[in-house]
C-alpha cells in the first residue's frame, strides 16, 4: 500500500528532474534519467508563473490565518453556556455542512457583495468552516475549566482569557486546522475559475496547472516564443510540462507538514475520541 501511494509522487519527481534528451531515448521508471533542472527553468520562464505563485502563497497565508483565528474564536464561543442562541446557531452551522446553496445562488451572493474578481473572493467565503469549528469546540471542552475560571477571578475578560490561556493551550488543534486550511487554500482552483477568471492578476498556480495540464502543447509554443534563449530541439515534452508544474505546486505544501506533524496527529486524535 505504501508503494502504491508513494510511487506516483516519486515518478512525477524523477520525471521532472530527468534530462529531457535522455527521456526521449529511454523513459524513467525507478530512477531519473540523468539530473537536470532544464524543465524547471523552461516552465518558470512562462509568463505569469511567478505572479501566480505569489497569489497562491498570499491566499494561503492570509486565508489560513483568517480561517484559523475565526474558527478558534467561534469554536470557543460555542463552548460558553452564556452565549445567546448558542444551540440554534450551532445546529444551523452544522446544517451548512450538508446543504449547499448551489453554484448559481453562490455566484449571485458573490456578485451582490462585490467579491467577483477581487482577492477577497478567496478569503472571506472560507473564513468560517463548520468542520474546523466542531474540532475546536471539541478540543476546548476537554481543557480544564479551572484555568479560565482563575483568569476570570483575576479580572480577565473572555477575549483576554481566549488570547492568553485558551489559544496558547490549543497548539494541537491549531496545527490541525492550519494544515487543513493551508492545503485547501493552496490546492483550490475552482474559485479562480468561476469567480475571478476576468482578473488575470489573480490567477493562482493551481489554476495555471489545471489549464496547462490540458494545454501543454500550447505551453511549449509559449516557451518557444518567449525571450528566453533555449534550444528548441531539446525542449521538454508535454508530459514534462505536466510533471514539472505538478512538482512546483506540490513541494511548498509538502514542506509545511513535517513541522506541524506531531501537533496535527495529537489534535486529530483528540477530535476523533471526543467527537
């Protein structure tokens, strides 16, 4: 099972770093055919790749921060008996996990709020995620209530208790929803396709990958017509374009996971046991 899961990623990587000339003679199966970054140089020379990478990184950082903070705060509020209409609001939140408004009504809502073709179309609709709120609520409920009670006796407001006590103690669940939110933002392309397609400056790397996977022949023509001095006879194949762009989109998010892995597993297990 490990081989079945890992080999496709390994194959994409060795294909992307192989020498295009050697690949033409013999395909890569287990090891790369030579070692060359020519594919990456050519793909990065395509107009729009670097701006798209900046947009993807920006939406991932900003979107993850907003989602984590808002989900943590709302999950914390749902643990408070004094919150007005707590139970109806919590049930309404859960209902949204099962019932969607549909694409056309959602598009009209985006239009009415002026989100179409703006950067905030990536951020605002994803700020509150019901699943993350449930995980946060479950995690906070298992923290000792005496910690917050002591802070309240000392004169701390609910928000101060949240920022100074609850949030620092919630590293496992913060790491869990951070990974979920970051992966979701980084991999998202459909919102770019539907809501911001008229604004080319908001094109994301994943949307470029989506287009180039279907139009790799056109990408090669774009490379040929670019100002970069390359030998046309040794250009990478359409398959090489696909593999290289796939690696470029995979590496950043894969580098984040090892730093949050131990918190992620702990937070996930707590949510599974208590939920």
